[in-house]
C-alpha cells in the first residue's frame, strides 16, 4: 500500500496475533524493503490487535529495520485496510502507535476508503542536545509557541544549517531552502539525520513557502532509516508547524506539495491538535515463500 508514493509492506496480524512474537520484524523489514531482492518499499508496517483501548494497533519498521514511532502516510493506509477488508464498519477509529493514540476519520466512497483524515496530536519542540566541537548545535533565537531556531554545524557540510526542530511523536528538523528542487537532500540529508544533535536521529525536511501564497508549501523529506521518500506525512506536518512558528505563514490550512502528491494540513496554532488529510491506495496482496523468509532471518522460533 502507499500514501502518495510513500510505500510500505503491510502484514496483518489480526487473525494470527501470535506471530507478532515469532518473527524478527526488523530483519523482515530490511529484506522486504529491498527493491531488487525483496518486495520493495520504504519499510514494513504491522496491523495488530489493540492493547490499550484502541480499535487497532500499528507498528512501523523503517527500511533499515529500525522501529519508528509514527507514520502519517502509513496510518492512513492502515485505516483503509481494516475497513476495506471487513475488520471494521466504523468510519472513525482510534489507532494505538508508539507516539500515542491517533484518531482516524475515513472518507468512504462506493464502500471503499479513498482518503483519511488523521489527528496527528499536538506538535511540540523537539529535544535537541548540543554537542562538543567539531559538531556543535546551539540555539540561535526563539520562534513562536516555545519552538526555536537552531544552528547545526558539521564539517561535511559547506556551511552551518539553520533548523527548527519539531516533534510529531517522532523527531524532525526543518530546513527552509530557496528551492526544494535544488536542495541537497541526498548529500545533506543522511549527514543531518545522524548528527550528534539528534540522539534518536531525525527526519530532515527541506521546505519552501511559495512566494505570494503562504497557503502552499513545497517539501522534500529525508526519512530517518529510509532515505528520501516520495512523501512523509509527519514530515509534512512538521514543515507546516515550522513555517507557522517561523512567521512564514499564518494560514490555518496549508497544502503541502511533495514529490508523490499533496497533503492538506490543518493546524490552528501552537498548543493545538493538528490534522492531516490525504489518500491511501492498496496495490496488491501476496504471500512470501517460507524459504525466502528463512533466508531473510525472519523467524525467531516456530
């Protein structure tokens, strides 16, 4: 399934929850995400029974096998799957994630979900830890709502970078650039992702507010553990938050243009809940061969 080209392999454990403890999901995500020898994806997402009062539970594994907290595009696809495959008839769902409970509102046409509104929580300033030379990070000046501009220096980059860290339940750092098409996503992205300033690594957004139209934001994202992706739901949200607190826009509804398509972000402002709206698409279903799973190191025990 994919949301705007941000594609994941989904594994439903709703009928066989016991398999959650039998599989090395990190190993399977690395193998499945390989676009030459696996399925090919930005990672793997588990659709699991709820444990804390929600309707369903989501776990996300990045392409490198690391487990993430939240995925905006991924959770929309989860909502489509459970409705379209008959696991629920409800059009409003509560989904458990490592970032907390998230509400979904399903947009249904002809008995199928075509788009999903997601309650993404209250954005917060991300924790940034300044490090010793030669890779310092230091606060420069405050932005609105308790957020801050930070200067991050790194010898492998030609100059220090000004970022606004944002937490959407997972860590982001937003860099405003003159032209996202020319932004150094593939060179600076991996360097900043693993910069010592971000102890849990970070998703890096390269953003630009369109001149003359503060309702339009262009964004490319280097995703933690997956590299550049066609879209990133939490990254789009973080970029809108950073643009708002930096004073680049005062709009409560912003369209974010990503390489894979557009997301609508609604945020009244600091301290308020943010909502994201976008599509979800199912591509195909299939089965892995047991021998391939074994070769991938997926089995913990039978």
